[in-house]
């Protein structure tokens, strides 16, 4: 069984919070943490680090 990384744990917690409670301040704080921590940023296969804000821009 694969252990979850710190980033994955935060992402799954955010998903769970949205499912149970909708959009509340805790979710905003966790999204901010995810985007501020370099080791928690989304890293695609190109190894280029993309801040979370760019992923959320549609």
C-alpha cells in the first residue's frame, strides 16, 4: 500500500472538506498552504513547478 505524500494528504483533506462542508475558510487556508509551500506545489512530468494559482486559472 502506497503511503501518501504530504501534498496528497492535504489535497485529499481539501476534497473531503469540500464534500462535507462546502467552501469555508479552512479550505481557503489549506489551498493557500498548498500554493505557498514549494515542496507541496504541483509538479508535472516536465519537472516544471507550477504554482497552484496558475492551475486554478480557467
